[in-house]
């Protein structure tokens, strides 16, 4: 492989003047307050409370206490100079049983959050579903059954009716591949199932609910931009041999095209024969047209690439020499560049946002009280270089959201992985901006166009 490697000097390439600078989070990972104001139980509450599922027995019960400290955190966002904040709405706060009676107190929280963001000149980018399925729905079959997709649309309608007058960008789902395969086939995430058939069913219902929700949001907020966020990986064949190329294509199909094709083309990739057999019983007339409802943007989450070789029954993932983060994810900015260019070429999305990118490192608070995290700064700087290069080559990238604003609950790894540009001292919940925070602040300031359009003007002009 003779790839060009992105270097830090590439960050001198400009970003479009109206580029959106953001930071991302998710409800269960930061909010805490899991039993407050009528919130119902989610699959992650249940999963985290099950011994052996999450490292150190950590749970999201307190997390970063964002539910109570969001004003302080918005102050940090303002100091950063963020244009936008990506957060998710906890479905069980709004509909504790997943459908039926609406919990106004839960909805009020997001109402206050949106108002506070706007008052600080920060555009809200809510995600409707970042994995916290109401447990009541899981008990009735969860994402493996169509009824959960129907319930999701009820939820989307309730939220869009309440916030649609102020929210200009909506993301329906976050990383449906992770929910489906890590949650339903590998069992490492909630709800902890271990069946490929369940994963395929879950993925179909997540996609279907996305299509329905696009329509529901547009009915409530006709001017809003609506998209979905996928976790995508550029697949590199280990060699140019036909076997390795085929293995990489298979992995690309399973991870990327299984979601991109239905969303942009209204079909599942035909080369994945076994998957097509598994999805067939769940497919009804009109489903694929629903899933392919035109969207305004695609959110791309990317952290690393994958190098794939043929071998055995399944393609093998290799672990090339290089730098790795605390998640054991390879640092490879070129992979993001290639991914963005490829998605733009193959699927022509009207707009792309990098809705997550960042790195976990083993941060410690030094004797000076500060957190020095040069690896994270270098990571973000190099990946931003890759984004700029893709934009310069015509990929319609409109914004970047660093994952994450705060250290937070990293799912089955609990609090052992720190992704934040703000350190959380968990015993006291003190927020300590890391060096990368100040770097990002200065980077944003130096790339900001002189006169920024207001959040609403930005939505209108996209
Ligand atoms: O923390 C997660 C996030 O919830 C989804 N995308 C990947 C992040 C890091 O693992």
C-alpha cells in the first residue's frame, strides 16, 4: 500500500467559510439523573446494572451530571467558540414506556437545553436515538420487532413538535451498525443479545424507523434539515491480491454498504447473500422506499480504518504497525480522507458532517492541576487536515464535531476511557479543560470567518 499520509501541515488548508465547528456527546454517556423527573428505564440502565457487563461495574447513574450542570457546560462551549453542540435526547425521559404517555418534565429538560444553547449562539444538533432504547420496548422484542420502529416515530413526532420551532438540524439515529451488531450479535452492548438474525432484524427496523422519522420531523418542522449518522470505516485490502480485495469488499459491504445502500439507493447490497436471506422475512413492500427518503445530510462518525485480509471462513482484520489510542484504535487520518471522498463519489450526499471523531488517551491530572494531552491534540489536528483535504477535493463536508466535549461513560468500558477535551474529575465532577480544549478553541478562532451567519440563517442557506 503506497498511501499518502496526512501531515499536520495540511491543517493550513482552509475550511469553507460557513464550516460548522462542534463537539458531540450522547445522553446516557453524560446526563446522569437516571431516575429523575419521571425518566423511564433504558436498556443501558439494565445492562450496566447486570454484573460483568461493564468494566468496574460502572453505570450512567451520575455520569457527568450534565442534567444538572448543562449551563456550566454550555459556558465551556461558549469559551471554545463552538457553532454547534451535538447531544442526544433520551427516549425514556420523554416516553418512559417507549410510547403512550409523554413525560413533560423530561421534554422540558431538552427545551431548556435548546434555549440555553441558542441564547449562547450555539446551534443544537440533537440525535433522537443514541442507543438508550426504553426497557419496556426491549421487553416487547426491542429492535428485532417492527413495533419498536413504529414507537420510534411516535417519539420523533413528540420531540419534533416540541423543539421543531428552534432546532434546525436533526439526526435520527447514531451508528445503527453498532446497535445492531455490537448490541444484538456480539452482545457487548445493551441489550446484550447474541444472534446474527437479531442483528439483521434490528438493523432493518432501525433503518425503517429512520425513514419514517424523516417524514415525521419534516411534517413538524418543514424547514429543518434531517440526516442520519453512520459509523463508517475505510477498508484497505491487505494486498492487491484478488482474495484480499474481495475480503475488503465483503467487510465494506457488511459495515458500510449495508447502511449506505438502503439510505441512498433504496436497496440492500446484493452481494451479501446470507444477509439478504436473513432480512427477507422483515422486508415489506415500500420499506426500502421509506428508508431511502431523501435526506439533507449524512453524519459520518470515524475514528480509524480497517486493514482486511482473506483467510479462513471470514475476512480477517489485521493490526498494522503504527500509533494506537487507548481504545486500541489505529491513528490513521488518511482513512477519514479516503472515506469522505469515497462516500461523496459513490453516494452524492447533499452534505456531510463529521459528527464524531476524536481519541481516548490515558489522561491524568498533573501536579499543576492541568491535563496535558498532546496526543489528542495531534490526533484532532491531523484528522482535521484530512477533512480539509477531502473538502478541497469536492466532498461536501460542512462541519466537524469532536468526540467528545467531556470525558464520559464509554459504554462497556465504563469510565476507563477518556475521550473528552474536558477532563472530568469523577469524584467531584469538576470540569478541567485539557490542553486540547485550548488548542481547539484557538484553531476554531483562527479558522472562523469574520462574520458568522446566525444558526437560523445557516440552516436556510444549506
Ligand atoms: O462513545 C462512542 C459514541 O457513543 C459512539 N461513537 C463512538 C464513541 C467512542 O467509542
